[in-house]
C-alpha cells in the first residue's frame, strides 16, 4: 500500500536544527495557539490544567484566581511545565512544545506587570463575561519564562532533522 508520507518510515533522523530556525518554529507555534496545559504539583499530586495564554517571546502569560488549585500548587512549588500543541491530523502534522520554567506571580501593583500586560488581550475575556471595557482587570498575572523547551515536529524528518529538538535559554548548558 502506498504511503502518503514515506519520509515517516525508516530510521528517525538525528540532525539538530540551527538555533535560529528552531527558535522561529517554537515562536510560530506559541503565537499560533491560545490554549495550553499547565502542569503543577502539589500536596495532592500532579495537576494538569488547560488555560488560555498569551505569548511574549519565550514566555507564556495567563491570569488565574489566587485561590485556585493551580495557584496553590504554584505557591508551594513554582517549577511548572506548559504543554502547547497544534491540532493533530496525523503523525505528519504532530507539532508541540513542552515549556519548562518557573512561574512568577505578578499582582496588580507589581512593577514588572506593565511589561507583560501589554500583550494580554483582556478585552476578549471581559466581553465574554459581560464585564465593562472601561477598566482593565486587576487579576493575578502569571508569567512562565521558558528555561528550556522540548519541541516536537515530525515534519522536520523530511529535511533530515530529528523530530524532537531541544532549546535552552542559555545554549551552553
């Protein structure tokens, strides 16, 4: 039987993408999606929570209720993982990233908040909830700056690159 993607068969390539190309692919994925799964761990064990996010470079931003289970877990251990993925049609379309970092919780008066808040499209959520657009929310803002990313894209096999690529903020580590 003919295969629509013959390049998926055979040995998996091991080539590494140049850093600039890998970064472009990661940023493309992060900016073309708006949902991720936040993984935290707390006293009751692991918790995976779907959240709407906004990207800023290699940072993932989202709001959260301070008393939510994910925020209780972040307070206990701010090390998190964020899974971002494109819709899957078949193995050839498999594309996703595991972002590892430390969650920073920025309250309404945090001086760093304005830098991150500038990319947050809070108006969409206000309209959905029937809230006024005259005043931005004072919700807790969570920022996860990527320390490392495991990027997966099976289409890379066509060019002789490994489908799993590894990025670190500091490339020498």
